[in-house]
C-alpha cells in the first residue's frame, strides 16, 4: 500500500489545489491529518439513501460512489456544471467554511481518484466484486451507480493494472447506471445505462434539445411532489414527452427511453431558483 512508504503523520495527497479554508481544516486537526494520511478503506456506499433502499422491494441492492462534484476537489468532475447552472443547485451541499465528516470522506476519495487513479480503480473493482457476491448471498442483485455526486465518463477510464479496457468489461453481468448532463457521451457499454439530467438554464437548452432528439430518458426535478402527482394524474407531458414517476425507486434502467422521469426537490433544493428545479 502507498502509506507503507510514508511517514505516519504525513499526508497521502497533494491538497494544494483545495481552498485555503479546507487546507487549514485538514492540517489543523490531528483527526483530519490522520484521515488524509491514508487511503480510504471503502469507496462504495450500499443503499445509503432512502431512494435506493426502495430498490430492495424489487430484489436490488444499490452501490453508489460519492465523490466531490464540480471543482470542489480542485479538479472539474462535472464538465457541464457551469453551462447547466447546477453547481449551486447540486443535491450535494458543500457551502463555505468547515466541511462535515461526510464531506471530508468524499473529498479524500476524490483526491484518491484524481491522484492515484489506477489504484483507485483496482480497489473499486475489488469492492464491486465483493458486494456483488454479498448481495447474491442475501438474495439480491447488485446494481452500481458510479456518479453519485459527479459526472465522470467512466467509459473512458482504462484499468491497466487489471488489464481491462473499462470497469464495465470487468463486470459484464452487472448493471451500471448514472444520471448525466453530458449529452454527447458515445461508446457507452451495453451494461451502463444513462439518464440525461435536465436543467432549464438557457445556455443548456441546445443540449436538452439534443437529448430529446436522441430519444434519451430525461430526469427532471420538479419543485414538490404535488406538481408531480398532478402531472401524472392528468396525463401531462413535459418537453412533449410522457411522464413517469421517478420516486418509486432509483432503478432507472428498467424504464423506457424517450420519457420524462419526474423527480421532486427535497431539502434546500426546493428553494433553488437557478432553473435546475422546475415549477
């Protein structure tokens, strides 16, 4: 392991691209210095939110990789964030000042991904294999979401230490899925399902139009549940496309293409006025 070659209290990562307040939070606490002096013990979360837990009634366990979105790690992991205007509206709320333990954990994983990519991907593959076996023993099927709070083109990331073109080639029988704001993703593997993510920002509309023209499944976040229920009850459309309820579970790959997956804002996102939330 990398940490065997480093002094006990040294950092495992280069944090120079982080904001000064975050650097000080890491360096000013023995606990945080210790956290950032070693590699993450675990990358994936299994059914860690209420939405994915709903998949269990369909015999599915969901593994999600949560990293820092946009430029919050010093590297842009959401290339369409500014165009789509979703940096502030992101369901991941970072804010200013001190980061929570959850955010620090995600930051550490993101620095690991950015700075030790090959090792990261080997560990990711190992965890997927282990969680798949565990889920099967429990009577479930594992599905994997790689971009819980990022928008990385994992189909373009090779695994040289494993000798595989991509993570999807390592696990051809596992269903991967993601939401994305990148409209021109090509050569997406058959076992990697993508749902395009809508934003009402004017600059983003050409990409929305492209997704509609390509017959993509499009996720739209509405202001509240009442709006979604009304639209479903009245058989309304959005962008000229039929609407399906997206809150029953997060199992998107079973839904048809060419539909609107209606979600509704929760928490601080309900107050968003950027155009990301509709209604």
